[in-house]
């Protein structure tokens, strides 16, 4: 905002005009009254200080720490060959990772068909139960079928190569092997394969039923 300034000539003119006029004198009455002058009382108001609110920050409560303990679990079951009756089936079982096909552990079923994998870390796995290592049927069987609701047939080609078939028949797996004409694909076993999932400190019981026909 600009300041307003009067011209110098105008200021001087006003000064002269004022100085050229004599102000009338006020009549001063004379009095012989010698009364003492009236006392003058001066009141000075002292402002009260304005209260100032001071905010003191409150320390945040520490965040609770939750430690999760992951405990290994157990996978167990029994391998049973079903024909006219149920017969325990002694064989070798492998626990593998589903994607990399890494071998996690091996187990053998006992004379009563029981097997177990101890100290299994939580996760997803594949269970491979050997039906035949020579591509031949068990004695008395013309075919072996797995429970197609949860199992499939698997064929291994050495320690790190394998394929699985949704067809539950071992006979179809043998036919598939006979049609493979590759020196790099030599079948080393036909398996019953299923998927498993185990959580911390838990146990999974997985029976393996093989139907002889």
C-alpha cells in the first residue's frame, strides 16, 4: 500500500495561515480560593498472563512381538495290496517336492505294510510308493489299479526324471514305457503317487491301496 504525501507548498501555506491568525485568549478568572487541588487517581490495569497449553507427547506403547515356532510333523500310513483279501505290501516309499522333484526322504513299509516319515518340515509334498521296479505285475495280478480319486500312476527314469499319468492302470503305464524309444528314458520303476500337505507339529496318515485285478 502506497503512503499519501501532501505537496510541500500546501504544507507551508497551511503553516503560514495558521501562524498568521492569533488564537483568542481564554478569560482566566481570578480566585482567592486556596482550596487544595483535587487528588487525581490513576488506575493502571495489569493484564493477566494468557495461559499457554503445553502438549507433552505420550510415549507410544511397545508393539508386542509374536514368535511363531515351526515344528516338524509326521507322515505315516500303510501299503495294502487288495485282491481276494487285503495283504500288507512291503515296498519302498519316497517323499519328494512337487515342483523340483527333489528327494526329501525314503521309507520302507514293514511286513505289516506300515511306514513313516519323521521330522517332516511343513509344506507340500508328493508321496511315491513303488509298485514294481521291473515293470512286471505282482504275483497273481494281471493289472494293478490305484485309487484314482487321490492317486495317479508315476514312472521314474533314473533319480531325477519322472512322469505321471492320470490313468490309474499299471498296465497302461507299461504300454506307455514300451512306446518310448529314447535311450535317455529307461524306466526304473512304476509308482503310486499322491499329493500331501503337512502343517507345523501335525501328523498325516495316508494309506496306499493297490487293487490287484
